[in-house]
């Protein structure tokens, strides 16, 4: 009997968290009149491209469905997310860890008033500080979710043979889904510069509609937070401009 092959368009499953991966780790566990049920033994982000909704930090408890407790303090909640991604995902180098820390520091900075304005009454603040993201601390959770050690698939145009599904697996250091596209961030040392493997991977990712941002280890050391502010695309650094929700929420605002 011939194989039945079905493509479900616009539905993305992005495995992440570790350096090694195989597609067999996702399995179909049920089919009903209302849906198909999948499970995975590795962290897995689900994206419905048709909804054009970004994957944000507020989605953390959906992407990581563990037994989470209640945490009222938003800064503590953000630290829970940061520490979980840092400790549970296999970050290959200290520079990847530093990038992740800088990204979360940036999220905190975005909602924090400058010191010289801290004692002002809200109504006396300049207009720019009365609007998003300064008007609510929980804007932090509208920042895009970084997916460390994300695995993406593409088709190599140099192959002559036909493949029903893309068969070239590529690991990127971090992936972001902005609601419109995937952005891959690669943290590079000097050994990566100009290597054939990196050039081929970049080409495949770009052809698949993924924007690739390279950040050098030396740039992280020399410039710190500037690599977040100046090298990442605006839909990541100005995350509040594309926010879908009207009400800001802390993902740990209810016990699980």
C-alpha cells in the first residue's frame, strides 16, 4: 500500500532546547472529530501562521507545560522564565548564555523609567513615558519568546531528488516567531566566519523566509546591550508596537 502523505499548511511545530533532535520524538496520540492530538518528549513551540500572532513571553506556560506556581511579582516571574530557559535548555557557549541574559535585561529596561524620573507623579511625566511600555510593568511579557537551540527544516535546492517534506535539519542558536516571520539569531565565534557549513545554512534559511542575524562573540563582549538594541530587527526590539492583547498579564498570575 502506498503511503498517505498530508501537508497541513501554516501550522508550525518548532522543537528546541537541545543540540540533538529527531522527528520521531513528536507523535500522534489521538484523532477525534474536533482535532488531532500530538505529544513530544522535548520542548515544542506551536505556531499558527494564519493568525499572525507572535510567540511571546506570556505564552511561556503553554510552551513549557509544567506545574507552575503563582508568582505575583512580575520581575520575579520574568526571572523564572529567564532562569528556566538558561538552565533547562542546552546553551552551547557562555556567549549564548550572555546573549540570553542581555535579552532579558533589555526586557526589564524597556519598562523601567529612567532614574531621574522615578519620583515624578505619573501625570507629570513626559508624554512618551505615559504610554506603552512604561504604563504597565507587564508589558515585559509581550516581548518575543526566545527559543534556544531551535531546529528548523528546509529543502536544499542543490539536490535533484524529490522530497515530500523538507529533509535538511538545521539548528539555530535562538529562534523568534514575530507573527510574520521567523528570525534566527546565531552567536558566532571566529571559527564560524566564512565556513561552508554556515554559508549553506544561511542560504537555506533565507530561502525559507527566515531572517538570519549573526552576532559575534566579540561584539557581545565589547558592546553588551547594544547588540540587542542595534542588531535585532525592530519587531523584536519594539515588541509593544505589534502587541495583540489589550490587557497586560503576568503568565504566572494564576496558579497551575
